[in-house]
C-alpha cells in the first residue's frame, strides 16, 4: 500500500476531494465560479471551520451580512457559525480551494508533529 494518492482536478464547477483522495481528517474542495455567478445557497456548519484559498480571479464572500472582497492570493477562515455565500465578480470568474476541518481539533502541526 502506498503512502500517497495523486489525482488531477479539472475545471469542473466543484470537485470534492474527500472520496477521491480518501481523506480522513479534512474535506477539501476546488471550486470554480464563472463571472457573475454565485454559490446558490447560504450555509454555516455545526462543527467545521472552513479555510478558503483564492487561486485565481476575484469576487466576494458575504459572511453574516458583511461583504469581504477577495482576489487571487487571499486567504479567509470562517468559523462554523458564520453564515457564508461566495460570488464571482461581474467581469471575472473566481477559483478557490476550501479546506473544511473540525474547529479546535488541531493537536499538532508542522513544527510539533513532524518526525525528522
């Protein structure tokens, strides 16, 4: 059994990596919204925070009625209770990755979990 799994992600509207990579500690999705489009729903979570990484383009997130402008290179973390929706700019699409993890579950990270 290999200690890694590799896949390629296309330009689909949404690709969820949980099943494709057999993830056991996070959900990761890659999302592409064309110019003028939006995620068609507002949502929050019971336990999971989300980290969004803007890969290309521009747009905005509306979190609890607050508008946050987004562009390539931006990162945003949203707490579980935050009600969120994402929008592409009218003149430009937006691509982003979303990492979803249980809030307050991190017990180690690179400096404390690495074995050298």
